[in-house]
């Protein structure tokens, strides 16, 4: 059997999974059905993802790496809030053109499934932790890093949800940074 | 068959589960084995818990309710930090005498199992959310409530872990409140 390269297999599996979960429910959909809908084999699906759930949460490692390196590479004289701002901007940078449509399908699925909710919270905790570690390395103050990372991740998620629900023609980053700005007066201004 | 009242069935199942998970590993232990070790029937186990995992996370609802009502019932003139302090104290109040020993067994199990880690993070998020909602109701400022709740829950968990690992004869509350005090200078002093 010749293994053929499948263009955008991961994206096709995501769209097929979202459609099937929406039509039939998360529990009633099998990995085989998702692969078929995407025009791929089950083997291809399992080469990319451990199970059907993971299809929805692809891209986590990329997000984590982007946020961490943006903080690490921010200017040396950046304030704590500027470091956070750099990390949060990076989180907004990798979203696909159809991310809003994906969010509109994904959010109700997560709200309805305990299993998906649990995975979504796990992903959020992993991103928070990566941002916190990167900030702690720069600030040399783990508690300050924690307070900043927690607020930054809230701004990112709340901004993302507001953006998904709105019909305004604005980029994700715009909504997230507006939310982050609302946190700024609540956050410590310096590391001392 | 006569249903007999089983004194402290939940506590006995917890101890049996911790011992068996430690001896044989989490995956290799069945609910039937846990019930047998606890001297109970499988039916009794499933009357109390949906699955073996939930045995380890019992008490979450009580923690959530205690923290929320402590914040709701704090004095009318309490500052934002005093409201948070009331909630975090309440989280420390229900721990059993043998909680430290339970923590010593439980923490390594959670570290080794992705399934348990995921459930632990879910529990933490639920407690954070309850504390955040209670603070938001008092402060009328959801972002301030979020920043406070996030720091308070970090102080609670980090204090708990430090207490479990230490051999000092001090109460849990002592270690947690010391950790919370270290966050105080990083938190906003008032709602305005």
C-alpha cells in the first residue's frame, strides 16, 4: 500500500469532527465516521490523533510554544505587563481564517459534553502554565508571574469567546487586547 | 437482602483506593477490588461514586459550598482581600485529621496518571469558579474577582502541597495563609 500525502489532513478531520459532533452528538460519533467524512482512512486519523477528542484540541503545543517564546524574546527593558502583552499577542497570532466559524461550532459542543469540557480546561491549564513559566523566567518572581498569567489567559479566553459570538469585522487580537487592557489597572505595575 | 448502614463508607473507600492504586497502579485496579478491600459491596461503591476516579475527588461540592458561603457571609465592610481571605480560610477548614497522609499518597498518584491529573485540574477549576462567582457577587467587579480568586486558589493549592510535603507540626491553614499573605502586595487593594 502506498502512503499518500493528504493535504491538510488535520484541518479536514477537524471540520469533519465538528460537523458530525454537531449533527449526531459527540458520544454517538465514531473515529471511523470522522475519517470517512474527511475522505481519509482511520489509520491516517490515528496517525495524527490519539482519539476523536484530540481532533478538536489540535494546535495546543504550537500555542504554548509561541506564547513562551514571545515572552522570552521580548525587549530586555519590558515591564511585567509588556511581557504579558507579548505572550497574549502571540496566542492570538495563529488562528486560521475560519477560526471564528470553528469556535461557533466548538463552543456549544464543549458546553454540552463533560468529557470535552474537562479536556478544554486541561488545555487552558497547560497554556496558563507555559505562559506562567515563561514570565517567571523573565521576572524572577513566580507569584507575580502567576498573577499576570492568570489574568492574561482570562483575557485571551474571554476575548476569544466574545469575538466568536460577535459579528463585528474585527480581528481576534483586537478584542483580546481590549479585554487585557481592562485587567491592566488590577495588575502589579512592577516586579518590586 | 437487608441494606446495612456502613459507617464512613466514603472514607473507607478512599483509603482502600489510595492503598490499591499505590500498590498496583491506578489503571490496574478495579472498582470491585476497591470495594472488597474496603469491606463493602460494589453496589455500595457505585451508590456513592460514578467510578473509581471519583473516589479520590470526593468532597469537592462541600469545599465549593463552604468557600462561597464564607465570602457571602463576610462583614459588609470587608475589603476585597478580606473577602478572599474568608473564602480561602473556609477551604482549609474541612480537612480531615489524616488529610496530610491522604495528600502524601494522592499527590504521586496524580503526578503519574494523565486521567487523574485531568480530573484534579477540573476540580481546581470548579473551586476557582465558585470562589470567583462569590467574590464577583460581593465586589460587583468580575475582573477584580477573577484576579483575587486565581491568586487565592494558587495560595491554597501551593500551601496545601507545601504542607503535605513538610513534617512541621502546623495546621494547613497556617501554611496556606502565609502563602496568601505573599500574594497580598500583588493584588489590587480596593474595588476602585
